[in-house]
């Protein structure tokens, strides 16, 4: 891993499709609005995009903490854009502020942490975990 600068930014954008709605993704009793887990996915992808260029071959960056608020409803057809900014680097542990917006307003914000990992090491650990 190369040095990751505080202030590095990344974005991730998606058009809200029916599969992204709480009423489809989670439970039909929910309203037809962008689901919170999908907003978190967009925020995590923005964070990964903020640091992707600093990762060495064989490294990745996995989410470890998510603390966000979902502030506003977004219907199908709107574009959601998430942005992440690196706020702290502590060895392999990275902290971010994250936001998400649709075309009208901010729909979510919070903080997120990720850990830089060695993919070969993860693969070895997973191979040793056999299902019961």
C-alpha cells in the first residue's frame, strides 16, 4: 500500500432501479424508495474508489464499520451519487466521511471505516473454513 493522503476523494453513482427499492429488496410492506442497504453500498463503493489507486497489486480494502443516517427518500429513476473523503489513515485502517445525494437533496451521511487487506492471506483463511 502506498501512502494514502487525507483528503483523497472518491465517488460512485447509480440510477435507482426497482431492484434497489426497499419494497423490492427487503419487504413488500415498505414504501417504494431507495433502500438503506443500497445507499450504504454506494457509500462503500465511493470509499473504495477514493483509495483504489493507492492499493498495491494483491491488496484490496474491506469495510469494517458503517455509521450512517438515511435522511430522505429517493424514488425509482433518480440518480444517486455517493462521495467519500479520507479523514484518517492509521496503518491499514482508513476512516472516511461519506455522503449520498440524489438530484434534489442530500439523502444520507455519516462515517465509514475500511481495512486494507492482502487478498492471498484472505483466500488462505477462507480455504481453511470448511462448512460443518
